[in-house]
C-alpha cells in the first residue's frame, strides 16, 4: 500500500510560520516513506472559515515550493477535499455509530461541559459522566421541546494504546482521560473528531504528522476508527513553534504570518529560518547562536526525513548523486 501523508489546515486566516513547519514536516515524512501528500481544508465552521483563505493557503504553499499530489485544487479520487462538502460521508458515519448505540443527545452548555471536565487535583473523575447520558426517554423528550441537542459519543471504560513516532508508547483511559465528546453540534455542524476520523480513513491517509496539542485527540479518533472499521494510520506529534514571548503562534494575532514573511524573505529563507525569524540569540540552547530556533525534535525529524528521501532517490537513480571526479 502506498504511504500517504496529509496537511489539513483550517482556512480561517493566513498561515503562520508554525503552520508552515507542520506542513513541511508532514511533507518530508511522506516523501521519506516514498509516499504522497493530500491537502485537505478543514472548513467545517461556516462562520470562521471560507474559500478565499483556502486559496491563499494553497498559493502560499506553492510559493514555498511545497506541492501535493491530491486534494484542494489538485483533485483526486477521494474528493471533495473541503470538509463542508463532505457532509454525506459524516452522516453515514454518524448513523453507523448511532446504530451501535454509541451516541446520545446532550443539552449541556459549554460552561457545563468545561466544569464537568475539570477535576480537582488528585481526583480521578469519570469525564464521560455527562448527566444527559442517563436521561430517560421522557426527560429527553422534554428537553427536545426546548431546543435541539448536540450529540456525544459515549466512551466506554477502556484503554486505547498506540505508539507515537516522536512521543513513544501512549496509553489513554477513554473515560478518565478523554471523556464523552461531541460528534455533532446542536446546529447540525459535525465536530472535529468525527470529521477528521472519516476524512483520514476515506482519503487513505497512512501517516499523520501534527502538533503536540492534538496528542489527546488521537485516542478519541482511534476509538472511532475501530468502531467504524477503519484502518489506523501512524502518528507523530511534535512540539509547537512558539512566539518569542512563549505564546503559541496564532492566526488571530497574525504571528509571523505568510503575508509578512513573503514581503521580507525568499521561499528558501522561510523554510530554513531567514535572518530575524526564529533565530537563536543566546547561548545555552539546543542550537548554537545564529541558527534557526527549531528544537532538536523537529530538527531531527527534518534531518532524518531528508536523509531518507535522498537515500531513496539515490537508489532509484543510481549515479545521479555520485560526486564527479576531476
């Protein structure tokens, strides 16, 4: 089976340097494995995302010299490649889960959901203990007359284990570490966990490289994959690129966004870290002063991926990489 990686940005603004790093690592990982890359737009939220940003993301990636074989603006056999056009696929997955008795309607507010998932220090709480899960048919009917519910997945008291290519062996107790989670909002929009699970499986993604902030989403997605009969991909979760003040880079704050980067630097400078962008300025860090401020984990992955791609190219094209004798 051909290996396939993916980049799945949310077109809610201009990409920043952290987004570029994520795509670069996914691109290198797929290339090192002799695979291809699919570009998918995660534009589920109609109020936050839109086509103009999707096209701008694609244009910025091409400017950087990072291409993809399948996906947005490239087409392919597994389209459409914008999530808002894939509702029928999510409907089918929703029905499959519902038929297995794995979903229930939930009327909790966002505030109630956050309070239920914040145990006191040292307390072991069943994070899936949503009161809506235990409602009787009569109680549900009464709530339904007031407003439409969201729908949650009812996770069992089971452990999901997997090996992360960067973080090593991982194990999550679904009820204690994850809890029941929303698969469809009350306005009918499908939630991230279900949509990503369906898309990765239906698009044939075999390798997922993404930020460390999504590590605890993986057990939820793996559980959904198992219940829907999908094949599991491999995962690598990497440290996030941060601003100089320690903040996580964000589109909202326009942190090192591609608009500013394209005005100041050439594509190669953005990829390797141009002058004034992500440079080490004080001794004592992983990298020497003057080098791009990429810590050893993604730096090692970049090096290994590039070396693997070079080895594969050399094997497929004998003689082309040999040093000529003069």
